[in-house]
C-alpha cells in the first residue's frame, strides 16, 4: 500500500513538472497566474473537465472557464496561536471574444474569505471579471 501511495504522489508531482505543450496557433492560449503561496488551476472549459490544469487553449469565440483558486488564511488572536486554514474557491469567467493566436491571462488574488479574478488580454486590458461560485474549506 505504501508503494502505491508513493507511486501516485510521484505521478502527481511529475505532472506538475512536465513542460507545457506547444501552443497551437489556431487556438487562443490562456495562462494562469497567482501570487506566491497560492495556487490557481484550470478545472473546466465549457463544462468539460480538463486533463491539465496549468492553462487553457480555446478556439476563437465565446467560452466559459472555471478555475480553482487555493490560499491560506490565518485565524487567531488574543494570545491564541494563529490557526491556518486552506480556502478553496471556484471562480467562473465568461468571455465572448477570444481570438485564435492571441495570448490571455487569468490572475487571481485572495480577498479575506473570498477571492477575485480577472481575464486580461496581451496588453493588460481587463476583459472579464471572475464570478466566485463558492469558497470554503472543502
């Protein structure tokens, strides 16, 4: 059993270290960025689960992107040691005008027990704001 757990952990870690696939010029590339100590991963594209959570590649047109954003919140005070909790938020972004061959970026940041996210184009123009679907310690 220990070997199986070790194998699965190594498999998971190797997926994170794998190089990104080449960009398809016929698709728009959407990269994900968050601050240190947080994790932003692609989950679904138009309702379909993705195999690689590090990016989206989408054809031109309208798409719905679902991302998972995780960060830690410290609670405590009045002489009590701070208790750290991991918060996970699911955030939906919708944009109608993706252009094939263009590069986009989703950025997210924590906001107390919620989160904020934006979709930017290559010139850092805000194209869409994410809608937080839910946040919690799940």
